[in-house]
C-alpha cells in the first residue's frame, strides 16, 4: 500500500456536509469511509495501521494513533480512486507482472525467512500479491496520466541554468553517491517498493548480504535500492544522495568516508557495518572544483531530472485532487473526529443509532 501517497490531501474531501433538516446517514458497523459506493472498513485501516508501527517503540498516544489512522484511511481512499482509474483505462496489472514482482520480492530470502516476514506483518501470500497488484496498477495510471505528459524543452533547461548559475560552481571536490540502507529495526516511515523491512539485527545482516550478492551478479543498483533500501529519504530515487562535498564526508562515519574515497566512479562497495545499520554504497561520479557549463551532459541531465521531479510532484498532486473532485467520498472517521473535537470517536451501528449506544474505536 506504500504508494508514495502518504502526503495526500485530507480535510476538503474527507468531511461530509449534512443538511440541517435531515439526519446524517448512519454507516454500517465498522465502515469508516465510502468511496463511490464502495466501503472501506475499520479492519482494513487497522491492518495497514499496524504495519506502520514500530514494535520496539512506545505505543502512540490516542491523538497520534487517530492521526495515523486518518492518514492510512486517506491513502486507502486515494488507492481506491486510482484503482478505479486503472479499470477504466484498462491499466490493471496482469497476473504475469504480479508473479514476476512477487518472485523479486522473495528473492533475497529463504522460504523460512520469507514466511517470517509475512508473519511479522500479519500478511498472507494472497495479501502480498494483492498489494503488489494494486501498486503496479496505480503506478501504471500515474505513468500514463502524469509522467507521460511531462515535457521538458531545451529552453526550460537553459532558463533553469541561468536562474541557478551559482549552483553549478563547484568549490571543492564532490562525490555523487547512492546508497542502500538496511536497519535492524522496524521503521514506520519505510518507503521502498517492496515494503521490505528487516526487524532484527540477524535479519538485517542476512538481507544486506543477499542484496550485496544480487549486486555482485549484475543487478541494477538503483532498482535494488528502490525495492529494498530502508532509507525513506533516498529509496524512491534509487538511493541517490546527489553530490556530497568532500568536507561533508569528513563529518560522516569514518567507515563511510573510507569507503567512498576508495571507490572509483561506477564501483560499488561491499556491506559496510555501522553502529545502527548496514550500508552498501555506489560512487556514481566524482566532480573536481570549478564552474560547470551547460554544455556538460551531466549538467543538462541533472537539470532535466530536477525539472521532471518537480513537475511530476505537481502534476501528481493536481491529478489526484481532480480525481477526488469527481469521486463521491464520505469519510466517517474524519467526521467523527471533528464532531468529537478530537476525542476518541465512536463507531455507530445502525441498531444503536436511535438509542445512542456506541462502540469505542480503538
């Protein structure tokens, strides 16, 4: 379910206005939202909510739990809308695509380790395949409706360079680094495409070794990072950290600096053991000091990547907002939170509506 969605709009589409002369519609028991007539249940929200909790961290407060559940519900609403778009546009993932991605997901693990991962998340194989199908279908919609419509002209590149000329003046050696991070604890902010997260040191060590093996046999570093890296900030960009000044390397862990300085452009390190994580680095390129001109292909590519990312974020947000405008959404959980002034909301059942009986929502 981890579609980069965890940043979508909430309040405008979440609340349902009620006419003063009519009673509010009472949802069926356990229904927390309805999207175009299709219910999203409390059980669905709770299922994904628990996958985002760190078992080693203190339990969230009531306010924190409600906020996270609202975010999860909002993401499920977005997913439903985009999956309906996938049906309309005939962009649903095929069985073969799902099986291929499922096989990729399993590849770093033994069967025992894979089953342990499923059990930790409270997932079945069918749950995982369903998530994979949804992720692939949604990405197809985004690629078709957003990414394919982005165009970048030479004038766009020229204008960006002129407006950011100083940005391309390198004052000291810089290293463009990509990384894969594996941590020995569950991270609620995980953002990799496989939703793959080691939870113990033993799991993290095995996972890092398995990924290192994949890379040594020719696997694409960026794809492996997007699928398995546990760094929320860089996994989405293939682990790319951009250009890191040499002075910044001196402020990092000595083991990381030593690894970077020992690499030649294009080379990949082995597994680097740090106090709180395991890392694999790739030195993409090294830049000497001096002004970078627009005629440099690397400068042009970095500008195009920058513009493309900005446009994709903007168009994606606008596309989803438009899609939500065209959907009929009733977010009962959000409505209950507002009506209770942020207190623990209740799930009202049809039978209890007239007697004011209620069941607390946990």
